[in-house]
C-alpha cells in the first residue's frame, strides 16, 4: 500500500525567503506520480504541481518546484521568494490502489506554513 | 470551463436527518473521491469510485453512502447513522497526472 509522510506539522518563514516542505513516500509501484496541494483558510484545495516517477526533470510551476529524489523516495516542494499569500496548509499526495485495484488518492498529514512579514 | 462543482457550499442538518452532498465534474475523469476534513486535521477518505456503478469504502465509510450512476456525478449521502457529521467535505476527481478538487461543502448539525 502507498504511504505519504509529511514530518513538519508547522513551519514559520520570513517573507521573501525560500522554503522547502518535506514529503517522503512509500510505494512498490514502478510507475507513480506525486501531487502537491495548497489549502488556504477558505478550505479549497488548490493543485500546485505534479511529478511523474519517470519524468527526467524535476517539475516546476512558477515559484513552485519539486526536489524529486527517487532513490530517497522524497518529493519535497520548494517555494521560492515566499509571499504572505503562501500561508496555508500544504498536502503531498499520490495515487494508490485500493479495493479491487481501484485508484484512490493517498494524502500526507499536511504542513501548515506561515509566512511572517 | 472544466472543473468540479460541489453544492451546496454550506449545509445545515438537523439531528436524525439524511442529507445529500452533490459533486459533478466535466473533466471526463474516471476516478472520483469523497474526503472528510475536521478542523486542523488532514483528509480522510470516505468513498472512492473508479468507474460507473462501482465504488469502494474508504477509511471512514460508516454512516455514509454514495452512488455512481453517471461518470460525471458522485453524490454523497450523510445518513443519520453518522454520529458526528459536522465537518468539511471535499470531492475530487482524477485521471493519470490530473487530480482536482471541488470547493467543498461545510456541513453543520444543528
């Protein structure tokens, strides 16, 4: 079974600094993907970035990038030049296989990021 | 525009009543999911469905029911058997490298 671990319950960062949010995963699949989501106080889950296990380069989307280290089974999210609006919960997730092989999304516990002015 | 629509955004339920939360997607995604989120907590999987007319129980299915009669729709019913239904409910759909969420329904028992 797939498992996602986010070991940082909370992080505090100064505005304009870069921040790295940790995510480690466990899977026996050879081909898999990893998602990162941002959840502001409004509750909506905003898709940030996706990394496929066979993608040759680390994924990037604007200020977001993934530090994907397959051998270590880690997919850390890097936010460059943090902004006050980055304050939110961040979740790492990956597709897994449930009952009868049906796909399900497996989530980590989340990291609450607070950007200080 | 493609996306997932959850309704209503806010829902109030009296004790002992069943309520149904709507989730519709026009992304042509095969898989759909329902999650529950309590304040300050992560997401817990209630039910998931890979194809029409088939669905599986997640980690906290007791007191909930779903149907998947159409690819686009995956409604969740919170039954009177759910002892503590007050929570934020999120619906999602996915296919390969895409996985998107609706805006959520905040259910309160009054």
